[in-house]
C-alpha cells in the first residue's frame, strides 16, 4: 500500500533514537548497517477484521441495548449501580477498537523504530511512551529468512534461540527486522558478523542454543 501521503516522520523522535544509539554503542563498536522502519500498511493485517468487525459491532449493540433498557426501566435513580450492566460492555468495545486500529500501527511507528547492525550485534530501538532497546549478539544469529519486494524493501527474520515449550515441543525465537529499505544490505551485514562470530573461539557452540 502506498504511504506517500502518510505524515512525515517525527524528526524529534528520530533525533532521540540517534542519541540513544550513541549511548548504546561501545567506543570501539562500528555500525555496519542501519534502517528506519517504513510506515507501510500490510494488507494481510486486515484479515484481523474478519473477527474484529463482528466483535466490535456486537459489543456496541449489546452496550447500547443494555443502556436503553436501563433508561426505559426507570432505574436511573440508582446512579452508577444502575449503569453497571451496560458499562460492562465498554472493555469489549475498547478491545474491538484496539483490533481495528492494529493495521494502522506502522503509520504511527514510522520514524520511531530504528534497526542497527554493528560489527558485534543487532539492535532494535523503538520509541513510544518509553525507549525500548532489544539486542542480539552476533553469535546467536542463525539462518535468516528474507522477504523482499520490488524496490528492495522488505523484512528479515532471524532465528536467535531454539528451545522447548512446557509441552516439550520445539520452539524458535526470532528477531525481526523491517519492513525497511535496502533489506539486502541488512542481510549482507548480518551475514558478515554472523560469519565472524562462527570463526571466533566458541562461537558455533553459542549459536541458537536453548
């Protein structure tokens, strides 16, 4: 979906993320690649509407009908207690509104999420109400899965940990990059630092361990 008409990134947020990155980097740590998350809406995200629309519609209908029933019953004199039943529907309406807004989150995240590959690790810096930094050392990076569109934009999924869930089933934890521009550049940088980690003493033993 074309986002050329989307609002320009928040330059203040971008400046804060650059400053945060400078604080994160060690003095001898070098940036190999960086990219800002694109404000691109994925049409597949609207599949959630199959569930979200009827959920929200029913929640609104139920709440309105309950409120109308209280108003018609003449019990409004009981104050908040009388409205407890219709007010019970408000959290369900809030959940429905949250689901309906999910496909548009990338527009808000534009300019607020920065991905960085250094010579020793991968970082994701996200700025919302607070700064959240996720980092994965090079020795934990496994084989990447790249999804690339025309023009070079895309996503990269990096398996960083393999373990077992409570049922004993095999699970894989991933670190996802994107969507960003120049996704091939991101993978090339990842390949370089992952190869260097494998050549380092003890590198292969640490990769993808549980």
